[in-house]
C-alpha cells in the first residue's frame, strides 16, 4: 500500500494546543468497525459501551521531564538535550540541538551546574550518547530541571506538567505520553470498575519514533522503531479470563495494543513478558487479542493511523476522520478521542 493512501486534510486550527479543564469532558467519536456507523458522544459516556465481562488494558508508563535546556562549556552557547534511552552507567542516548556543536568531548551545564554532561559518542541516525554527572538521584534532578517533551505540533507552553501524564501513570520512562489515557479520571475509572469491568496495566515506554513521519512511498518499506514493554502476570491472567468468559479485551491507546499484540500467542492467549518490540501493524495484519480500542486521532500518513486502519478498515477510518473534521473535533495529544468497537 502507498503511504499517501493514509492522507487526510486537517486544518491547523483543529490541532489541540491546550488540554481541556476536565479530562473526561472531551468528545468521543464511537465507530462500529463492522458497519462504519458512528455516534457522537463525550468521553464520560464510555461506560455505556462496556460490559461486565470486558477488561480495559491501560499503559501505566510515565513521561520523563526529559527535555533539558543548558549551556555549552566553555562559552555558554545555548543547547538542548532530549533523553531517549537509558544505556546504563549514567549514559543516555539523546537527541541534541544544535547537532553541529554537540560532538564527542563537548561538555554541557544545566541549572547553574547542578547537572553536567559530556557527549561521549554518536550512534547511527545521529543520536548522541551523553554521560551525565550529578549528586543525588537522577530522576529527582530531572524533576527539578527538566521540561515535558511535548510533540512538535504543540506550540503552546504547558502550564501544568502533570496534565501531560495519565492519572494512573506510575513507571517513569516515556519520551511522550500514551495520550489516549489522558481522558480518564479516577472517578471514571471507578465507575468502570463498579460495572464489573476488569482493569489491567501494561507498561510501554513511548519513544519519539511515534512522531517520525513515514518517508517511504510504500508502507511496507518503513522501518519501525523499537520500544520497551512489560506485561505483568496479573494482566496476562486477566486477559485470558476475559476471553474465557466471552468478554472483550479493550486496549486504551495504540501503545497498549502494540504491547499485547507483540506477545500474544497465535490463539490470543497471553503470558507475562518483558522486552523490546518493533511490531509494525498495518492493513492486512490479523489481530490476535485486541477486540476494541480507545484511541486519539492520529497524524496523516503515520504508523498510528495505519494501525487503526488495520483494525477498522482504511475506508471506515478515513471516513470517520473526515466526519470528525466536519464536526470540528480537536485532534492529537490534547484533542478528542475515538472508541472503535
């Protein structure tokens, strides 16, 4: 298939720059993937579409305040370092700016010297290996000095950094939020549990590859990025019980979907696993475990719109997106949501 097959026209004014005051007040476009029929609801109405035998699978990864603004040493020229992957022994793989200035041996200071760093290598694709020096606990230093690494299409400064975290986030490690979960509140999760719906958690640390465009003309030629994910035993057991009872496994976000589909057996059974996945889901893929999906709207020609097209059909997805544009839905991270059932 061609990458251009997944293009849709999106007016810039529909890209949500700020979150709503109430997380579950966003709009919800409900899509029946068998028929293509749609309903316009609000996210707080999601429980109406759930049944007691269902289970909801959420990604509990927490976003690192991984964007560091500093000065090159000596001289004080401004620079930016974005943490991507912890390589161990205080070394991280990072995106850096300006790339021409930040070569091996260059030293950098953040927060008046509270945190310092040295470029110690370069990897394929241009990312740098950066060794950090600090006193105390690195994550606590990051909490003080780091900023949220918002997606490139968000231009507004985020006033409350916690608003770019899900209310159930727990395990630090993502470079971007699993945004479908941003719509949930503790109260909404409580209502869902009271219905008898099981709630389970996986962890997938979202990488910036999520935002990298597909540059190849043919989608099969695209090389998918890798991300680290974990399926606990209790979540695997919940999924297996749900299917045994005839319930649906409902993934919250494409990250939860990719985690489950990476490790599910051909018959859909799950077991506890942890490791790196580069699963690439596009039309033609046969889903093994996911029965329904809560998701945000995605970028044109992205791997994420290809994933939802694999689940619901490209024609149904593009028609639903065009309807959302006509109805003035808000798009992307802080935007509205879809429930594909």
